[in-house]
C-alpha cells in the first residue's frame, strides 16, 4: 500500500492554465452582459490546497486576484455568479444564483 503523508497536496499545471484561459474568455465576453461580468463574481473550486495556491499565483500574474479561489470545503460559502469546477482535467461552468 502507498504511504502518503496526511498533509500531502498536489497541483496540475495543465488544469491551472485551462482554468485561467476560461476565466479570461468569460471576462472578455462578459462585457456584452448587462451588468458586465466582473472578476469578483467568478469563483474556482479546486481539489487540492496546492492547486489553490498555484492558481492564485497565476491569476495574480494576469491581474485577476479578485477571482475567488478555494478548496471544496471553503467554496461551499461562495456567493458568485459563475463557478468553475476545476476537477478531472476539465472545467465545467456551473451557474450559481447570487446570494445577498
């Protein structure tokens, strides 16, 4: 049996790049919406802590630090318009009702 440390965490650079491309695409098309889609209305759910850290770093490079990124446990409290589910090598866009 594989002995994996309890605090082990991973990331997938390909998923990170695809997620950033999807966010940039959403925002470029979001200008045609009324009201326009803003980075603060986008949230990303990632499966691992290190994936969250690396994705946040990558988004900061794109000046998209307002995009909310968290693990599955944290993202249950997101209040967002679009939710990018960063699992299984694909980004699924799930529309979420904005609360509050």
